[in-house]
C-alpha cells in the first residue's frame, strides 16, 4: 500500500525561501497528481502488492513510462518534503557532515558542486547527493527519474535532493533557478540527511 503523506509543515512555513502559494500548488496539484497516476497505473498489476517502491525502481526499465514518471514523481516529492524544515539548521551534522567535508573538501565546496549539478540539469529534473559503494557522489536526473532506478548509469541511495522543475520555484523566482538553489540551503533538514546517510551506510 502506497500512501500519500501529510506535509510535515504548513504551506507558508518555508517563507521567505519558498512561498506558500508555490508549496500549496506543488503539494496539492503536482505531488497529488503523481501519486494518483502512480496508483492508477499499477492498479490490477502485481506491483500493487509491493510494499517497497525500490523493488519497482529496480525494474523500471521494463515498465511503462507512465509508471516511471509517476512512481518517481511520487517518491521524489515525499522525500523532498521530509528533507525540508523551517528550522533554518544551516549546517550538516554528525557523520554525514564528516563525509561531505572529506569527499568535497568543505561544505562550501560541496554546496557549489551541488548547485552546478542543479543548474546544469537541462529542462526539468533533480540534483542529488547519493551514497554509493564508492562513497558520496553528486548526480542529477531528468524528469522524475530517481537515483534507485535501474535506467541510470550511476545509481545510489539518496541522501539529499533538490527539485529543479520550474513548478518548484517559478511563482517566486521566475527564471532565477540559481537564487532558488541558494535559498534552498536555509531549508535543509540536516537531521534527516544524517538519518538517511546512516541508513545508507548500513546498507553498503
Ligand atoms: Mn516538483
């Protein structure tokens, strides 16, 4: 059973970095539609009985584009909401902070590389920090593809992601994707990132 979960904050709580109107449309229209279409697309197939969406992602190359886009859209947004917080935590913590510093030289250097990946994603998609057998990596995916999907050259376990579809920022930032990415750093829930990093390290 795949569920559509509540937002962990009110629509306007991420202001001024992400405005309430954008959050409302993003969650109620975009995310809800991905979820509804995903559920519709797997209805009547054996995928309905899956309780781990990663099993679906691992065979996505054999499934329809409708399932690929909507399963990804559903999961990516669920992850994104949990990863954001109004608390303005500012800095990574714990073992994920250490791994980021070790891999990228410094937090600032990581932010810069992550921003470049997010800026260079042509059209719609996501940039991700993922954990792999080789350690942390920054990747980007097109459309609603997800780091677990078997279609990707480099797969990994998502630790952090940013939605760079225009629907995520256009009302406030118009074409200024770079400004939206800069503002995003005020919203990252580093407790969540640390939790994901520790889980991913256990799996590896
Ligand atoms: Mn989105």
